[in-house]
C-alpha cells in the first residue's frame, strides 16, 4: 500500500509539473504574440516616419534651391532635387514634380509649384 501511495504522489507531482509548464508556455505564447503585434506597429510607424522625413527633406531642398534661388537652379541642385524626389518613391509626387519641370510659362510654374507643395504637405499630415 505504501508503494501505491508513492506512485500516486509521483503521478500527482508529474501532473502538477505538466500543468505548470503548460501555463508557462501559454503565458509566454501570449506575451510573444502581443510583443510581435507591437513590433509590427512600431515598424509601420518607423516606415511612415522615414517616408515623412524623405518628403520633408525634398520639400526643404525644393524651397531652398528653387523658391529661394537667386537666378537659375544649377545642374547639381537639379540633380539633387531629382534624386530626392525619386528617393521618396511615390508616383503621385513624382508626377507633380514632372509637371513642374515640364512647365513652359511662369503661370504654369506657379500652379505646378502650388500643386506640388500641397501634395507634399498632404503626405506628411
């Protein structure tokens, strides 16, 4: 009888250990998935922030090199602007940029600049 008592206690101990391990695994599984969801959200926020930084960089460069320029924009500045707008990797912004670069008159340029800046600010906010 003493022998069966030991077996029952051993079984009970094993069952308790299995239950504890299962609970711990469930806990860590829940924590893992919660952290994973948070990580995905943070990654998305980082991606958005990086895109906004590229748009802001281009907008600042555009204002400094085009709107506040004294005379014609240099070839190097045009190249920097072109690279910055391509780095944004947004077809709509690039399309507005091309509209601006293909203008023939001052009035067309003013309208294209307004449309481009409006789109840039809309992307940020």
